[in-house]
């Protein structure tokens, strides 16, 4: 790896517009109080203040950005909590993204993340699984249509499932399809032609994100649909914000399932036939909450389910704790991601929740892992579920 601290001039060049933000960090420590990585490790270098001090020292030429220091920039979930709390307006997550891009150019990207990149580019998904396996979770009738090439070609609505729901979760996709069918939505899917949206490539700073995203965008435009719905918060953020940032126009309206469920309920197209007499708490995914400011829709949906008592965790909405799955941390340091999940699950337990619901498959996956690490007597019978699962259950 090249020496990243070769000169102040080099650092100035690659930090560009963020140089002023690095220098205006007042070292107040507000970000430390909100950083999930710091809370899990108590390592000052891992919060935004620590990262800004490292970069400032490199800019001043007093320290070289060594391999060990470089690793601190991958210990960030990019949850944006620091950006929300910073009184100086420092966008810590954006600076981390910029540094990662430079590290990628210099071939520093950790092997675990490079493996994810290779899986996306060669197999179309983060697990390097076969594309045919992407539809194994489909209900048989829909899978038959994929296999016979008889998916609707004039549907106005496309369901974009995402990698994790397709390959690693047994309930999200079937529940998603069930709810859409019962809501009278005439939809189609990409079937085995669906590939990863590319978010992991963006998170690691890979320059292949743009061409990959262009390929995905072209595929989506070719379907001729009017709207697209996804149960994945990461996919939603990618399509809604990251694609436009690099000049890609999908030509379709993008919805997360929480938006669409709220819409179907408001239009009277969903009916609940089963009361769920449970105390439920909602975990705001970082990619849906702080990143896209989606807070009300999921709560509106949950409170319309008969029997549900919605309770809020201590940290919610803009101040919600990150579950630990974001920013590539789950791949780079799984144990760290697990520690953050445990902290979030304990907040749900503290308010007596019986079901912890989220609108993000990655959050669901990591929160379930965190739950399983707790002693049985502490975790009790609390369940972790996705929004579409709850709705499918309530519809009977």
C-alpha cells in the first residue's frame, strides 16, 4: 500500500471540499456521545472526532496515515448520527466515504469487503450465490412464471427484493408478495435478472459503483414499469439518493414497503383480519430514517393493526441507535456489529417490547444475531421481525 501521508498537498487534493470540515472540528465530543462504534469499543479513535484528529494530523504533516490508522475508517457504520449532532456541521459519514474512495484507489480495501465486491461483479449478489437461487424463496406459482418466462410484461409495478431477503431470509419475500397480492397490486419482478443495487460498492468507495449502477438502472428502465417497491432500506436509499448523485435517472417512482403499505391502508386496499395483541417497538433503520427522513409511515402502519400497542425505545427517530449492520462493518468486524445489535435489543427489552420490528433486512438479520447472544433469561420471548411480516400476519 502506498503511504497515504506522503504530503499535505496529497491529502488536500483528495479531501477536496471536506478539508475545511476536517479543520473546523472543534473536538467538542458531541459525536462521541452518539457514535455506536465508540459506545461498543470505548476507543476515541473510532468516533468522528478521533477520525478528524487523525486527518488533521496528516494534513499538518505530523503523522503518516498508516495501515492501522486506515482501518479506523472502516470501523464506521455511516449511520449519520454524528452529522446530526455536530454543532460545527461536520459531515463525518461523508468524510469517511471520501477517505474510503482514496483507500480503494490505493488498493487498501480490506479483503472481506473486496470479496463482497467480487461477488457483486461476478455473481450479481453479495453472497456470490447463483442467480437461479435468487427466486428459490418465491411462492411456487410466481417461481413457475419466472421459470417459464411468463412474468407479466405490462405491469406498472416492479418488486425489487434485494440480496439479503432473496438469499438469507425465509419470510420477507413471501410476506412481501402476499401483501402485494392481497392489496390488489399488479406487479412483476426481475426474477433471476435482478442483481445487487450496488450499495456495498459505494460504501467501500469502489470506483466500479458507477458503472455497476448504470447497468442496474438500464435494466430497470427496460421494464417499462411506472413504480418500484423494495423492502430493503439500503436499496431504497441507493435508488433514491445515490443514483441521482451520479446522474442516473431510473425513470420510475421508488417506494420503500413502508411507504406503499401506508398508501394501501389509506386507500382501503388492505384489511386486517387478525388482532395482534402485542407490545411492538419500531427500530428506525439508518438508511431509511436519518438518511431519508422516513419516520411516520411505519408507525402509522403499525398503529392501525388491531391489538398493537406501539412503544418507543429510548433512542428513536433521528436519535435511533444504529443496529451495527451498516457501513460494511458487519463484514469487516462482525463482532463489533454484534455488540451494537445487543445494545439496541436491550433498549427494546427495556420498554417491554414483545416484537422488535424494522424496515431493513440487514437490521433484522443483525438484531436477531444480537438477540441470540443474550442469555435466555434476559432475552425472554421477544421476536425480531420485518414490517411486511407483521402486516402479512395481521392480514391472516
